[in-house]
C-alpha cells in the first residue's frame, strides 16, 4: 500500500485555505487548483475532515495506530488459541 501523500493536519490546512478562496468569491474549481488537488479529492477530504480541528486530527491518528496494534494482538491471540485447540485434540 503506498504511503499517503498528505497528513490529516496538512489536509485540514488545505481545506481551510480552499474555504478562504471560495469565501472570496472564487469557484471550488479555482480553489482546488490553488491547493493542488482535484475537485473529487477536495469533496472527499471535506466529507472526512470538514469540521475537524487539528487536535481532533491528531487524536484520530493516535486512535488509528492503537486500532492497528489491537487488531494485531487479537490476531495473535486467535492464532495461539487455535494452536492450543489443535494440540489438545492431538492433531499435530
């Protein structure tokens, strides 16, 4: 999986910049050109990060990291459990 190009903090900053451009009377297309993304990306980001502040974005990133760690832990425990069940049945 390729690395993401923008961090949530950068995305929020770019969205705020685009909002300023739109509030000055320019179109969304012009704002997207100014921040260097497509309109589709802009709307996707706005849907995901629209009302979020920088602190919330940092917390989201921390929670995502924690979620990955917990998923790995559950996978390892499930594997250990399956191995113990097979060993207790004598199927080794």
